[in-house]
C-alpha cells in the first residue's frame, strides 16, 4: 500500500484488490455489502460505494440487482497483471534507487 496520505477509497480499493488476488474473494463469490465493509473498516459507506463503483467500471465485479456484487471471471489475473505493471512502473524504480544508495543487492534481500 502507498503512503499514509492515500485517500480512504484508494486504501479500500487496495484492500479489496488484494482480497481478489489472494483468493479471499474468489471469482464468482459475493463481495461484502457496502454497509458490512464500511462497518468492518470504520469507513463511510459512500466511500466504500465509490471503491466498489471503480471495480464495477473496470469490469472486475458484476452487480446482481437486489443481491449484491460478485467478483467477475478473470478478475484476479487482470488485477495481478495491472498491479504488477503499476509496481514495476511506479514503485520499483524508487526501491531500486534506494537499494543502490544503500549498497544492497537482491541476494542480500533474499537471505534475510
């Protein structure tokens, strides 16, 4: 997860995305209701709804009116791919530069 100044809805988005990727929310299963997730995370329901809406716009969840939101087929792989691309483009260059400044190599990290 990014820095502490990250908006709450993006933190919720990261939480839900991680759950889809790691199988907490497998494809085809229903996500927690907006109210349930808001209560669990201590967030405003409107903020949770905003995070869910982005997943819907991205085609990662499907809405069944009157029932709930379900994780779409292929969502985990699509999220894994986009999260990997974002990591390599945005986070890795900074991590790599910091490693170089500290004199660390990948082998050092794998043995700790």
